[in-house]
C-alpha cells in the first residue's frame, strides 16, 4: 500500500472527517492516554462514543510506570491489534463489490421453471405456486426471520438456512462483496450438456473405474457427450477423462485421490477409509430415487403428509471408493470440510519434507512451528474457512436461486411426455441417453413396486429426498474444495511425490499398489489435492444433486475468498523471514501472496 507523505494533510475518512490511517499510528508514540486518544482520529472516537467499550484510563496511566514493562507491551499490542483490524476492514471496504449477473430465467419465465422452488406448494407439473414463490422473494428481500416463518410449505421438508447468506463476517470479505459466476440458462446448450452428463453418470454409477476402457456404456456416454456444444469437461473425452475435471493432476492416475484411499490416524486411532455404500442397481437389489413421477412430484412439494421417503438399500460390505456410486456416497455423507481435515492429517504425518519451502520454520535451526506455521495454525485456518458457507448461501438464495438437477429432470420429463412445452435445448431432447434413462427407470420402478407405465425421463438420484432444500448454485462442496485445496497447496510442497501410492481393486474390497511409470506418472501433493477437490465436488454430481458448473464456479469462489483471507492474515504473523504464501489454482494459474 502506498504510504502518505509525512507532510501531507491527513486523509479524509468515508464519513468526511480527517483521520490518521492505521499505518500512520506509531505505537511508540501512542503509549500515553493523550497520545492514544489523539491518534485514534475522530471517526474512531465517534465509534467509541457510539457504543464501543470505553478506554480504561487506569490501564493507560500505568504505561507511565517504568516498572511495568509487561503493561507497556500489552498496550502497544492493543494499539497494533486495533490498527491491523482497522486496516483489514479498510482494505476490504476499498475493494468494493463485484457485480452479480443472473441468467435471467427468473424474469424470463413467469412460472419460475428455471429457478429453485422445492418445498413450496406445486401444481401437477411440478411448477411452483406463484403466490408462494413471491412470498419467498419478499422474505428474501426483508431478511426477516418472521417472514420466512410465514412461508407456505408444501410438505414436511424445511428450507435450508435462507438467512445464512446474510451473516456478517469479521474476517475476510463480506458475502455480498465477492465474485460469483453465473449458471447456464434453462434453454442453453451448456445446461443441456451438464444435464446429459448427469444422466450418463446415473447410468454409469455401478461401473468400476477399472472397467472404463472396455465398458460399452462408458463408450456410449463418450460418443454422446462429444455432440454437445456446451460441454465444459476436459477434451478429448476418453475413458481416462470422462467425468473428470481439467485441473493439473486430475487426469492422471486413478480417478480417486490418494487422500480418500490412504489409511490415516485421528487422535491415535487408525482408520481404514472404507465406507458403506448403497447396493448397486445392476445386482438386482439396489435402487435409486425419484424414478417415478409421483415420487418426483412429492419431492418438489417437500413430501406432503401421506407420501413416503424411502431409505436406500445398503451393502453390508464396507468398500473403498471404486465407482461413481461409492464416490457419490462419500460426497453425500461427508461434512464438506472433513475430507480436507483428513488430507491435512495425512500430509502432516509425512514430516517436514512435505512442507512448503516458504514455511519459515522448515529451515530453522532452533525453532519449530505450532501456534504459527504449525499443525495448530493449519487446522485453525481449515476450520475458519467454514465461514465460506455465508458467501455460498448468499449466492444461492439472494442471487441465483438456481433449480436443482432433480427439478431439471422433471422439466425434461414433462417436455418429452408432451405435458409442457419447456424450452429444453434440442441437443438434450434428441440424445439417446433419454431412451436409456427411460429403460433404467422402468427397471428401478418395477423393483420398487412403483407403476410408472412406460418409464420416466426423470434423473435417477441417490438422495432419498431428491436434493437438499436450498438452491443449487454455487455448489457447497465446490467452494469448500476450492478454499481448502488452495490452503493445503499453499501450506505443503506442491511437487512433493506421494509415497507408496495405491489404487482400489475392481470391487473396492481392497487396495493395490499404484506403480509410477507403469500405471501412470508419479502422484504429487498438488495433483492429488486437485483430485480430492474433483472427487468431493463432482461426487455430488454423481450423487445427482449438483451440476458441473456449480462445481467450477464454487471452486473459483472458494479460491477467491481464501486469497483475500490469507492477504488479511499475513500482516498478523511475527515471522519476519516469511516470504508469503503461493499456490496453483485449480485452473492452473499461479498465485503469490
């Protein structure tokens, strides 16, 4: 930041009063009561007068006592702490806000067919009651708890935390001040492509990753997805690249990150990362959900009294992640940030060699990090980033209100059945995936004893209620992945090679060695963290509740907030030799802070 010349006049604050800026406040000159109060400036004094805790005169007077050096130090730190907090707030204020653009669907379609409305009353087409939707908009406009309490709900499901996006943060950027991507419009080729990808993911859930090179359904998915002009996945589409993301390391080696396969230790408890997964549909025992129209409509209405929420049928055998169903289940049961806690514990167990060379204690002769630049510091930052839900929920509820994939599947179904003339892009309506979905849903419905005639064109999902009860964009696992993977890449050495890598066997009952040079290239920290971001975010797509664009925009949001958070953190560190953080974003861009 450019400093003001010592002879220049004091700067004007936002309220028009002359005020010394924080960098001009010299702690050595502010150790008396008069110096401290005079240095604060009129705006700060006004804030104190308006209700901030008053200055304790007695503690300031003690600073004149030379026998109390600890008090002098504490007061200097008190002033410096105030300076840092004031400067951080000023820096964020000066950044301004990024314009937020919607895709226009809410204004374009009076029946709100392109927007989230789950849980409100709906007609037989699954279109929201206009009065209920308008009441939701009014509640979002007022931000009053009571107005949300007065909303008419269609069933037993509650809306998920619409007020969460209005929470103010005292560190990092405000939820309304960050950049947000725009989800594709209902009628766009991009929307058609990402919904087609979800249909294919549903059909491929039970295909082992080891079989992708030879499986005919995977081959059919590749040929179909090549047709879409709005496809956002990596190209060319091959058995190695399908259902992945084009980030450094993600296209190399196994589909699953080492951080979801390796054993790890939590509080001294050894943990094998096997999980219980729903039974595969292909065995004749497993089921998916929202494959019948009646169940789909009940889900949009929030499952009114008298409608059933069916539990999944679970495999009694614990398995490693080895197919899209287990990948989706993992992303369906985690707590958003917990995979990154696991990754942090694994990386910390690898010792100092895995730490970034920028860590000031890595080369220290006499000191090691703990509260700063050590395990405690890292875990504190990981937990603190949970506040990103404020930014994500602001975008979900107050900007986009984007419909979930299960609702989009209903639009496709009603268009194909001729019940409504929805503007679905012809690339999707003409896709062979829909005939395959119709046959798949008919099989599932027969297994569940549901009569749906010729089968539906609905999206089969793994979540019994269809999707969470909040809007889709941006994806929560996306911004969680963007922020946490970036932090871990900044903390650890990106090119450090993961020792003793593994891969799941065909049915996920065990692990096999991954041999670099034979199975693929060596696996690095950065590549496997990027892969972890892919696994947790696109795992939600495999689960049937998010789109690829939700993930990509979530990644960018998470990384952007993490950057501003670390920029705010850096001046608080006492380690003078620290040269700043650096990491590579998921799009391959290098960031230095």
